[in-house]
């Protein structure tokens, strides 16, 4: 009986310590890292919303789509990739200006 208990305990420990579980960055941590990196943009956007439902995760990284609002009320979309091991953030895409008058006509 002791051998079976020991095997179960060792198996549970191995599963708990599996590589994806050891990844340093979590989804909430990656989201915060994206928002922090977006805040560093010049000029800084007045707000950003991360699409949590569209988030993609792999063993290596998290990928988020982010909608950004600028001070002049223009909007844009960015893609934020966060490396799960190093927490390095990469932004891609462009914050495109959309004239508020053009938005009002739609």
C-alpha cells in the first residue's frame, strides 16, 4: 500500500511541475505587461482594451488583440505578444487615426 501511495504522490508532483505549469507569465500578468508597454508609446494613448476572448496561448507565448484610444479620439488596433518564459512584450500593428467627423457620419 505504501508503494502505491508513493507512486501516486510522485505522479501528482510530476504533473504539477510540468513545463506549462511552470511558465513564469500568466494570462493576467501578460495582459498587465501589454498595457504597461502600450502606456510607454509616444504619444501615450488615453486608454487600451485587451480582447480577452480573442487571446491565443501556446507553450511559448500569449497573443492579445488590443484596441487603443488616443487623446484625439482616434482609435487603432495592436497585437501584443508576450513571451511566457521571459515576459518580453512585442507590439505590432499601427495606431491608425480615424477622424471623429468621419466616425460621426457613419
